[in-house]
């Protein structure tokens, strides 16, 4: 897509009004909440958010809601199925003239990585199979955050979590959810980071011009679960992008394109050393080996790009 | 029975305080209950933990309704209705506050006749990083004020509960606990081991018949938007960001876009304003402002500056 | 009105069609599948307006059903057995959302061992979910119950999902003459769906199914579900009378067959109840004053009606086609709690029968009646009994021998 037709050329084109309500019970410095408000400022209130169990369950606690528009809480495994029901119902109402065009809503699934990478994967794949017209926002905080950051299928190799406190940290590897989506050949899928709001806004603009299943997989630093000061939340995002650990890319028209190519990638240590969950890697030679492994994986990934 | 409630903020180690105190009593042969109370609230939000200790078997359950001791780790909570520091306070409830404000001021502010012990805040808990140490200090306060726990037992309990920490942090915790314990010698055993019950046999429970409400009333549905604004998450702050408008370059988007809580709004003049009712004090804006026009100020000082009691 | 031969599954599909269900989230499972096949065929041939979407599981199916009802359309769905249990989390969830729709459950015994034929443990597992439950014993009842179910579900004092239950095989695959209400009459009876202001549209923000924190708020919402369900007792009576006035068929909340002057009654649910009715006729002919009591509504449990119907009865044989492992028959327990402390309460006997679709023979009904009469006369109530014959035991021993099971010293036989 050419840059010229786009609305968001620079940060000055950004919405200045904050549409998402304050007063939520999310932790100070929550990277998930940050990306939700950036998205909400762009999408606006003609939306219904279908929420999967996770940290964001607590966005709406009776009688308080930060949404200007609508919301439905479902369960951990089946938010995309809830979106299916709501989307189909809205279509039925539109077709039978019980809902006016201007009353229509964009259906948005809001899910953490715990649901997205694991329990909710079947429902997500089903919604993709059916070509459901919806936006899927996964705030990926790389663990079961709401229960105290146990490892999830999104946890990076080596990270200490409440259930991987041993020497090597988490033994598994982070699942590649972006590629899982791409394998379904959806109209749109992208990774984003709230630390790069312009990239995010451009992606939101693109996905709004498309219909069908559209995903935003959002890097969501978690001060509580990852062990860093809340003030560094955005900087952690910057470092994830600059080290190449979190590639910013999109799947569109059947092809993967990287939207940000870090010119000179920083060593992954710059990212790792600022988080308590990786502190143990710097304390032993075995840990150093894991750091080298992580660096190697990032290098191999970027060698494959271009 | 001793009934102790610790009030603090998420991140200030109130659960730790409860566990250290619980273990201390346990080591002294008491029957014990200790528990933290969680809600939706996160780091910085008012939370509490509680401990019961008795020479006989404890049959009570759940939150303490009539405390014999209330320990307040963060004096900014004392006046917050949401924190309910004063809940169940009676004439013989001892209130211990870590605060640099004198006891007389608290007595008139809180309108209390019951005993108040004001303890100057140790330096160790003043910085952002030291907050977790507040829990250790509070446990020491409670141990001394209850008077049934020797210092050696307190130290043993600290080791048991915090043994997983780095040796240097454990040593610092032990020395803070010891210093706090020693400094409170005049208050040894001001809290009484009371044999009373938490309930009265004379008060009716006040039950009401719950009648059927129409479905549109009785469904868990919010008819409307943005009601979360009624929740003043500004009370979570321990530090507040303050904008120096003279320095602000009026880029208008940066601090506002990066504020996770949508608590910074930019006026038509391009000058951002922080909504202190909702700002949780994460200080992302302080870290992001490219011209360093936003600084972090301890909340208590920020309040005094806001009230004109201290120069900015 | 039109009279034709229909299976129970066919009747369920006709119920959805006549009620003008607009949205059908589906997932195939034996013995329910024919319901969604029927509906899909009608929708594909434009005989029926509507949209059928096959989800990837019953859990998702129930979520989509709840979501669509929350968005303001009339929803129908159907499942069975393992499917109902797979959706169990969402049964409680959507009932808590207070969304109205109708779910047909075709009863089938639960795994393990996995099997195909029916008993009622699946539907009883959902007993406490908040769904209203109507249990059918004929194919005619199935179509009528679906129409009644929409009125109950969408009533502004109730607004809870309703489950209509029929037995797999004995009803689902069995054709019986069914009188179908005409489309116009059915549509008039059911009426349009009023979402009571709880539907999603731009400009009218609505947060549904929000969390609560604290037992006090939870108690309010949960108990209000209970109170709403209890409202369904009187509402059902009114609707049933209205239905009779319009269609000439009566389906009271508690069916009482020949209970006048009855000394003993069978008490049970489901399709085997018609066999009990047959036994009642035979017993009456032989001079035994027998009767049959069949609660159609299982939730809410029609306690007052049951007490009325059972007044004067001296002995009740509760036949449970289910088993609460470690306790016994579920209906027996329910009835005991309804009758405890009543003046001149009858003796209660518990029989477990028909598990996994095992037949209950006429001889067994007669035998049950005799045991019950003996208990009334002697005042001595026997232990609960599983309906299981010596032939059956011999047969399972043969199978065990083929399975190379070492029987010696490991089992007690009667020979």
C-alpha cells in the first residue's frame, strides 16, 4: 500500500482525544492497556469488544466500564465464537432492517496470550475457517498474567515465571502465533507494539479497509510479571523492536512484509537485562549460553528476512 | 486473640508483613491465621492483609472486622474511604502509622480517641525501589506492639519468609526489622490479647427479603459507557508526574498517547494536563517526555504542593 | 394444523422452524445430528429463513448462541451427551448473562464407557446451570415444548435459556404421529423477540456479562437467576393454558395419569414414562390402584404441584434413569426434599433403571408396583434397586470371560 493515501503520516496526525475511559483496575504501566487505548482511540465507540478470560476480564467490573461502546465477556476458550454469534446476529438484524447501517458495530475480540496461544486456539482457527468478519487483538504479555505470570505457550525461552523458576527458566519456546494465523491465509494479520504508535496506526488503518478475520498481535510489556519499573513499559517495547526480538510485520495479500527493519540491531542483552524475568541468565555461564541461543535465534530470523 | 490488619498498597509487601507476623506468632506457639485480601486492584492500589493469633484454637474466618491493631504502611491511605483503614475501629484499637506527620495531626484528621502510634518513615522505604521493605517494617511494628514476640523470633520469621531473596536483600530486611523493633521499646505490648468475640449475640443480622427483579434490572449489564471514570485510581499513586509547562514543547501527543490509563489530555493550547484523579503514577510519561518537562514527585509532597502548603 | 409422522429430532427441528428461530449455531453429535441436518436443508432450500453456522465445538456453539441472543436475535441450538458436557462452562455462563434461547438436548448416556443410547445423566448434569428444563416423553411434546420454551425464555420476568430434553433413539429416531401447529398460529403464539433494551448497536453502549467482585454482588445476581426461574412456574401454567386454548393440547408442568384415589404411583421423566402408563392400566385392571406422575418441568422444580398431585398417595416408586455416583437416583433425592415433613407423607422407593438405554420391561413396572405396595403395607422400605436381571448378569459374565477377565475369587454370583 502506498504511503500517500494514508492518514497517519506522522504522530501529529494522531487522534488527540482519548476515547478509552480511565479508572480501570489494570496495573500501573500496563502494556496491554496501553495498546487497547491506542487501538480504541483509532476504532472508536462503534465497536463491541468480545473478551476472553485474562487480565482484561477486569476491565468491566459491575457497574464500571471504560468502554464508550459495547462489551461482552465470554470465557477463556471461546471469545471468537462469541464474536461469531454477535457478528451473525448483527448481520441478521441488518438484513431484516432491524438495525440501521449507521448502528452497525465492528466486532473485536480482546484476548491475552494465554487464551490466544492455547485454550482459545481452536475457536480462533474456527473463526478463521469461517471467514468471520472481526478484528482480533491479542495483548501478548508472554504468560498467564492475571493469575500471577505462570508460563504460557507465549513465554519466551529462558524466561523465569511463577512456574519456571528453575535455573534455565522456561524450557519451551514461544509459539509463532503470527505464522499460525498466516497459515489460515486471512486478509490481514500484523504484529504491533504500542511503543511504535505510528506503525500501529497505519496497520489499524489498513485492517479497517479490509473485511474478514484480521489480527493484531500486540507486544504487551507487563511490569508486574516481567519485573521492571512501570515507567519503563514503553522503553521495553522499543528495545524489543530495536533488538529484533519483536519483529514488526504484517501478512497481507498472502505475503509477509516487515514494516520496521531495525538498521543496526541492538544486542538482545539490552532488552533482557532490564527485566527481572531474565536476571538469572546473567548470573551463570549456563544463563549466558541461553542468551547466546536467544541472540542466535534472532539473528537467524533476520537473516531469513530479505 | 490478637487481630491485626496491615494496610498498604500493592507492591508494599503487606502480604509479606502478614506472613512474617503470622510465622512469628506460630513460632511462639500461637494458633495463627494470616491471609492477604486480593481484589481486582493491582500494584499501587490499596490492599490489606490480616493476621489472627490466639493461645486457643481460632474458629473465626475471613477479614477482621474488629481489629486490635491496625498498621498503616502508607499514610496517604489513612484518609481514603476506599482503603477503609478505620473499618471496625473501636476505643481500644491501636493505630500504628508509618508517617512523618505528627500524632496530634492524625488524631484530629481522623477524629480518633483511641491510641495512635506514629512512627517516622524509615529511609529504607522512601524511594520507589524500597517500597517492598515497608512490609518488613510493618511486621516488626506489629511484633513489638503486640509484645508476645521476642526479637529473635521475629528474625527467624523474616528468614523463613524471605529466605528466597538474595542474601544482601535478606540482610537488609533483617536489619530494618531489627532497627524498627528496637525503636519501639516504649510501645512494647500496648496491644492487648483480648478474649472477646468478633460478633455480638444481641445484634439482629438485618436480613431483608430479596424479591424478584425484572430481567432487565437483574442482568449483569451496564447500560451506558465510561462509568469506570467514577473509580479514582489516582489513589494508587506513590509518586506523581508533574508537568513543567514552561518546559513543555507542546508536542501534544507523546505523553498522552503513551499514558496507559488515558489520564493525560491535551487542551486546544497544546498543553497536556494530567488527570490526577485517575493517573496511577506509572511515570511512563516522565520516561517518555523528550525534553524532560515531566518530573516525578512523591505523592505526599505533590498533595502538599497542590494545597499550596509547599512551594513547587 | 397438519398431522404427520415425525421423529423426535424432526419434531425438534419443526419446533425451531415454527418458532421462527433466526440463528442456529450447530455442532453434530449422535443422536442429535438429524435436527441440524433438517434445519440446514430447510435453510438451504429457502423453506426457512435463518442462518445456520457450524462451530468447531459445543463450547463454541453455546458461546455463539449466547452472543447472538445477547445481540438481540432468536436463537436455537441442539446437542447431546458429551456435547452438553463439553459446553458445560458456557451453560452456566449464558444463563448468568440472562440471555434467552432454546437448546434441545437429546439425551444420551455419558462416557465412560462411551455409548450411544440414552439416560438422563447428561441433562441432570446441567440441572443447576440456570437453564429452565422441560422433559418430553413423546414426539408431539417435543414440538409443543419448543414453542412454549421460547415464550418462557423471552418472558421479561424470566429471560433465561431453556433446555428441551428428549431421549435419544426412543424419541430422536422414532417416528410417531405429530400434529404440527400451522406456521401462522405458532408465530402468533410465540410472538416477536423483544430484547428488552439489551442488544448491541452503535450509539447505545452496553456492557453485558460483566464481572463482579465480592460475594454480596454475586449473591444478588445469582439469586435473581433463581427467582427468575421460580417465576417460570406460574408463567408456565398461564402459557400452557393459552397453548391449550389455541392448539387443544395440554402439557401441564406435572402430568398426573390416573392418580385419582391412587395408592401408589410411578414417578419418572422421559419417554419410558409412557411404558409406565401402560403398566398403570394393567395394574388398575388387576385391582391395584396405581398411577403415574411425571414432572415435565425439572427446573424450576414444581414442588407445589407435585405436593398437590401426590396428596393422598401412600407410596411412590421413583424410577431414575440416571445415577449420581455415590448417592443414587437424582430425581429420588429431589422428590424426597420436596415431600420431607409433609403430613402423611408417602413412602419413597428408589429404582435405578434404563441406564445407557437399557429397556425397562412391563414386567419390571409391575414388579416395582408390587414391591411398593408391600412397602406401604409393611411400613418397611427396601434399599434402592438397580433394575438388572439374572440373564443380564449371566451375559456380562460371558463377555468378561471373552475379555479374559479372571473371575474366580473376584466376584460374587448368585448361583
